[in-house]
């Protein structure tokens, strides 16, 4: 049995929930504040979020979106304009309750910003020439959750929310599915997570949307995590908020709208998809530190001189690199950066330098290899690409190995207890609600796949759609 390098972290098999909390704290991603349900984002955790922001901002700008910022608060009167939307968020709404007279409209701390964007769009859109409007904001939102867990569910979290307005249905639908694809590609290219995408059921869709689509990730413990959503609103909000425009024939039309977002929940997904009993395992293009340099016998002038030279070379080559020249022991440093999930570690001492070599340790698979100092830049570039690909393939294999097709309802219980996804062709909402009641499994997405059976195994009625079920966070 392999010796654990970080004793403070509970093993995943022993207690997955405690392991997750241990990693969040010990890897210095976050800390708890004195207000329950609110966390402190520490520099290492926040830099992961910044790398997600950087990736998505490039994609947003490439596709013609602009960043804006809306106020933190919404008047109650404005929030109440769209009935279904209000009812969906009512249990989670936080109100500002002090410093107001009884005559003043109460203020709500934003749980999401649809109504703020709608009110603004109503003022600035009058002609087809004003469209499309494609705005995004990076901000915090507050939802008064009863049960909280770092990054996964909090009373406050960070996210981006895009809100767009279009002159026609086709363009708005293309926007909805286009952003879903951007999120899916982010999973593949940045997070090394194979997201499953699809349409949400009527039960699971966003309050106020005609259609909701989501990206779903499968965690190492077999539970699903909704990791982002896109929504097609049609004209629901534009009619409620009077967002209209004159078309090319001078006729007044209501606009078509979308919204879409991902949050710091993505950090939780990365932890639970890739982490191991020694801590974080970060995909290289997401990691705040891609390579850490740990000199051995650093008091030797030639060792430290080489370490600084390597650091400068790698920085000039565009890598995110950190030289640890503190006086802690090499063993302590090895464990520390393994816990933080740093993809590559460069270690060397006088003997290695005598051969013009360093040792590179790879975090995700524990491999080590000797590399000539002269070839470091090329080697690290190839290694990072290889690490990312192998991490993605491992996560994809986990999804494939833990996705089952069920045609007989009596097999559902054993399958759901084993964890993972269950594909089943069912008769719609009646079957969905029965499964949720019987096994606490929810419909993750409707799959665009042929029916696996003509008769629903749950209701014995005609099957109409293939749904991916799972227990979820």
C-alpha cells in the first residue's frame, strides 16, 4: 500500500466529502469566513478562477460579446415583473432590511441579473439596428442556500452571466447552443473534463426559460455536477419588460433573449474529477503554477544559480513557473506542491548538474524522468500537452465506464447505488418524478439519441425521450 504523503487529507474511500473539504483547505484554495455559507477565496484558488476568466473572455470577445457590470441590488418591484422567474428564486432571495423607510421599495441582493439587464435593454433598444446586444458580466451573486459546501453551493458565489438580445428566434437559438458548445470546449481544452451536454427537462429547467441546456460532469464518487447552463427565453422577458424594436418594415416586434453562465462551481468540479488522496491534481493549462523548481542543496552557489537561470528561461518561454528557495526540506516541498496539484516538478542537486540534467516529476501519474537542461523548454511544452490529454482521457474513460443503459426498472436501484450515469428511455415527467421519489436520482439532460426501448420501464407507457439520470450535487 502506497504511503500517503499528506497525512492531513482524509482518503477518498474513507470519506469523500471530508476529503473534498480537506483539499479545499490544505491546498489553500479557500478559507471559511465568520459568516456561515460565505468563503474567502485565497490567492491560489482565485488564480484558478482568473485562468477560467481569461479563457472565457477570449472566447466571449471572439464571438462578439462585451463585458459590462450591473448593480448589486434590484428593487423588489422590478424583480417581481416576471412571475415564473420570481417564484423560482423566492426561497433563496436575500433582502436588505435596514436603513429603509416603509415608503421605500425593498432592495434585493441579486441572485441573478436577468431583470437588471432587461430593464437596461428596454431603455437602449428601439430599432433592429440596435441588435444584437451581447453583454456579459463577471460578478458575485447571493442565494440564501440552507446547505453549503465550498465552491459547490454557497450563499455567495462568483460567476459570469451572459445576457443577449436578438431580432429573431433563429439567432437567439444559435446563441444558446453556441455558448453551450463554448462551455463544452472549455471543459476539454482547459479543465480536462468531458462534459455531457443536453437539454434540461421541464422539471429541471431554469425559472422563466423556455428551454435550458447544461453541461454535466461526473465526479470521482459517481455523482453528477451541473457545471454550467444556457437558457433560451424566447420573448418571455421581452414581453414582461417591453423590450421591443422596429423591424426593417417599421413594424414593432418583441425581441428574443438568452442567458448563460458558469461559476466557481467549476473549481469544485476540477477538484472532484481529478484529485487523489494526496490532494489536487490540476490540468496544466488551468494550474496557477505549471512547473515548480526545487533545488536540492540550494546553499551550493552553482545549484541556486542554475535554479534562477532555469526559472528565467521558463518564464521567457511563457510558462507559469515558481522557484521555491525557502529553507524547508525538499521532502516537505515535494508533498506541498503535490498537494497543490502542480503538474510538473523540477528537482536537481550537484550530481544532476554534473551531468547537465534535472529530474522532472509528473504529478498526475507519479512518473519521473531525467531531462537535459538544454532541452527543458521543448520537453516541458510537450509534457504539459501530454499531461492534459491523458487527464482528459482518464476522465472520459471514467464517464464511459460508469454510464449504464437500463431497460428494466428493477435494475435501476443497483445501478444507481453503484454511482454514475444511467441512460433510460422513459415516458417523460411522470417517470422522471417517480425515479426522483424512489431513488433520489434526477434527470441531468435529455439526450439527442434514439430510444433504447419503446415502452417506458417506469410507467409502462410509450417512451418519448432518452434521459441521463444520476444522483447529483
